[in-house]
C-alpha cells in the first residue's frame, strides 16, 4: 500500500505534468474555486462576478488540493469550474494526512 500511496501523492503533485496542489509542483492551479483567495484586497468589493473573471486568484492558497481531473483525466484551471477546481476540507484533510504519514515513514527509514 505504501507504493500505491506514494504514487497517488506524486500524481497529485504533478508527476503527470500538472500539479493539483496550489503553489507546488509542475504547472499548479492558479485559479481555484475558493472565495477568500479569489476576492480582491479591501476596500474593493467581492461578489459573484469574480468567479467569471479569467485571471489567477489574487491570493495564493499554498498547499491546497483542488478537486482534480475528471474521469477522462481532463482538467481546466478555471475559478468557475467548481467540479474539478474547488478546494474542500474533506479531500484536503486526507491529502495532508497521507503526506504526513509518508513523511513519518521516510524519517523513520521505513
């Protein structure tokens, strides 16, 4: 299982040519579907129109895992693409736990 877990983490970090972790790896996402990272600095207003602007997010959400590719390995780094580009606690918790576990095994030489 360790090898499989390592391969999954490497895939998420960009082994296939595209990272799914913001701010890390090869060609990482720059426009995740995440309100607070896409809103402009105060005092500018943040509203739903910001979702439709095709630019990188104002704030970088370092280490956040986006939803990832579709069933056909397709992926579009677009803020409006909430299916593949949303940042959510459920899979980020699992991702961070897997990375911590692999680091623990590495440090212990296992």
